[in-house]
């Protein structure tokens, strides 16, 4: 079998490079704003299309459910369950590891709840249901550190549970049922 000449290899590489450039430029066209459309005169219209609004609302609910579910799963798996099992008590076997995981889970849950509250703003019904809970979500900000340091008590754990349950109820009232989704331990630290 004859060995390809260097010139054919260069042509093949050039063809591959040009194909990639065309593909990248074709997928990168546009500014990503689906809320405006171009009229026949070429000027953008200020009114969003009804289908774009419906799609954004659906994505808002989907993202809300995903983020709230991750927060609920992390809270139950690494905060509530170990607390009830006595893993946070002084002298408990594996206490340090349980506290570190609980601290990470607390920070993760707070972050996902903030994201869920932001996602809820994309859907009018969900936004109304979640809006009263933003202060409760903000109250969780320092609990991850308290958990990690072993300073959290029964009241702190019940606060986490209460906020999670309130988010689940708000989601259900707006047609966005939240179920616990347990993140991996690598998700907690990422």
C-alpha cells in the first residue's frame, strides 16, 4: 500500500479544519436571544412569541424541580438522616466525617435552593408560590458552617427540614412536584 504523500495529508487536514470552522460558525450564529423576532422590514420586534414564553416557563419549572430536588435529597441524606441516627453527637463513631459531609450538604442545599428560587421567577404561578420563602432560604446561609463545626442543634436541623418542606409544598401548589434527588458526594464539593 503506497504511503500518502505529505501534500494529501495537508489537504486532508485543511479540509477537516475548514469543516470544523464552518460547523462552529454555523452553530454560533445569532445572539441567543429568542425573545425577539425580525419583521419583514428587518427591524427586531419587541414582543416575544407565545411559544418562546411557554418554553421558558416550562424550563423554569423543570430547573426549579431539579434544583429543589437536589437540595431536598442532600438535606435528607446528609443532614436529617445522620442527625436522627445520632451521628453528630460527641463520641459517635464517624462523627467528624458525618459533620464534614453535613457541612458540605448544607452549603450545597443552600446554593441549590437559591438557584431554585431564581428559577421560579421564570414562571408566574411558581414565582408567587416561592416568593414568600426567600427569607427562609436566606436564613440557611450560615448553617452549613455550623453543621461542619458541630455547632448545629435540633433547631437548625428542623429549620432545614422546614424550608425544604415549604419549597416542596410551594412547588406542588404551582404544578411542579419536587422529589428528593440525592446528589453524589462529589457533587457536594464541586
